């Protein structure tokens, strides 16, 4: 079983590529990702977090699990600041500013076109996982001074990455 990669792994800062075909590999990958997400435990997991740079993430903001393949951000509205963490930066939480509402269009694991949207936790999860597919880590959303302090603290803990 794939393990969650942590801060410093190159897959976390690389842009992911679209999935051309939903075959047995992708279906099995989505099932494995759901299992890893729940085991962590977390509410979302993007393929780069297990070292695979493909445009797929899974999530469960209370009504799932759901699979998002080749997602496109359709709309973001509002603004909210809320404490947020990441499975690839275990033990760290910061106040992160995000849109209050988000909507994505994508394919599900059956190849059907679907739309996922929501406010609060759902909106936050959609944006967070979508960012992973673009090679953007949570820490990049911090203001410069806070990010510098966070990077210093992370390097003292011994995470392998110190530059992003």
C-alpha cells in the first residue's frame, strides 16, 4: 500500500497530468486512496500525496466518499479564514484564507461528468485537494512572514523539505 508522502517529496510540488482513460488501474487507485484517506484519518487525499502526479483526488466532507478525476475549478466565492492542516504536513495547522464556496466539475470513477460544490468544510476540501494537483502545498497559502516562521519550525522537526 502506498504511504502518504510528506513535505519535501518532489511529487508535492509538481503539477499533475490529466488522466486519459479510466481503467482498472485508476479505479483501483481511487479505492486505495479512499482507504489511505480514512486510515490517516483525513477528509481528502490527492494522488500527489502518495507520490503519483495524476489529476485525481478523493474526499469525504461528511457525505462521501467521492472521487474527482481531472477536476476543473468552476467557481469560487466569498472569503473565510479557518484553521487547516494537511496529511503531508502532519501535526501542523494554520489559519488559511480561502474562498467560502467552491465548485468543481470533473469525472467520477465511473467516467460520469459530475459537479461537486459546497461551502465551509466541503468548499475548503475541494480547494485544498485541487491545490495539491497544481503542486501547491498548504504552506504556500501562508503570508510571507508566517510561512518563513513555519518553514523554520518544520526544518527543526526534521522534515526533508525546506524550500518550496
